[in-house]
């Protein structure tokens, strides 16, 4: 009997994340896309934490996606 304990989820795209960041980043849409609901709500209510975290995301999105995709590969999120 072959039992798979969790479904393997497809990885999130870097290109899609950057597009969402550029056009809707101050609203946190890219955070919602990555499955970070709490952070997405924070961005939505504060305008990307007054634009500071939105700008920091420009440089940290690849690392955030590596973590998200690693979690998705083992079925965590």
C-alpha cells in the first residue's frame, strides 16, 4: 500500500510575486499570494508598513519564496 501523507503543492512563482509586489505591494497582495495572511493584513492596513517593508521586500522576496516553496514541498503550508 502506497500512502502519501500530504499532497505536494506546486511552487510559487518569483515573477508573479514581483508583479504583485510592484502593482499591489502596498496592499500586501504579494504577501497573500505567498500564503502569509497575517503579514498581508498588516500591509493592507498600514500601506506596506508605510512603504518601508514594501521596499525591503524588493530584496527579500527570493528568500521568502525559497522558504515558502520549501514548506509547500513537504506539505506544511
